[in-house]
C-alpha cells in the first residue's frame, strides 16, 4: 500500500534523516540475481543533485560487478520501532527509508578519491580531518554514485 503522506520531499528533512544513518545497502546487477551488500557511505547534496559515496577493495565482487554494469540502487533505512495497537490489524511500524538509483563511477584521481573518502568519514565521524596512507590508496576503490532518483519516506507514531 502506498501512503503519500509518508513521502518526505523537503531537502532539509531528507538531509536530517540521511545524516543519522551509517549503513546503506547497494543493489548491483549480477547475472543470476541482484547482489545486495551493506556498506558504509557518505553523501552530498549539490545543485539539486544527490551523490552517494562508498569504497571497497579494488578486487572483489562489488567492483567486478560495477565494472560490468554501473547501474546501481541504494537503500537506507532506520528509526525502526513497532507501533502496537489493540487489534493485530492495526499494528504498524515506524521507520525512515531512502531509496536511490543511479550510475556508479569508480574514481581514479587521487584528489577526488580523498574527497570521497572524506565524505564517507565525515558521515561516521563528523568534524574530524583525515589523512590517507599511500599503500591504502593503492588498495582501495572509491565510488561516486550520481543519483538519478532519490525518494524518502517516513512513518512515525500518530
């Protein structure tokens, strides 16, 4: 059932929701079935455009699948709480949910890689500054998702 009253379209409200979450799930295209994996992430909102960043090892399933097909979906959720009622049919669940889709780009330029890692780290540890060792920069892939769509929903108690 779709509940239009749960749609969050105000950017400031979406920003206040997304900043409280540490994990997103990526859905990548595998040949047999979608491949879904949880990752740490960071986000940016610039010029009415959402960007989501994540990183991973240069070798591995995520990067192999992205190199074959950069189409990607992202799911973020939280603020879960059971809403009890007298009647079983009136039980509900509070939540926040963000769904995005777009194209993933593996970045190669050191400055852009560091920027993406900074965005990810600021999601986890706001207000800190970071340095990145050369050996780790050679071992990591930093990925920018240019979101073509991003929707947000929220259900709270009445």
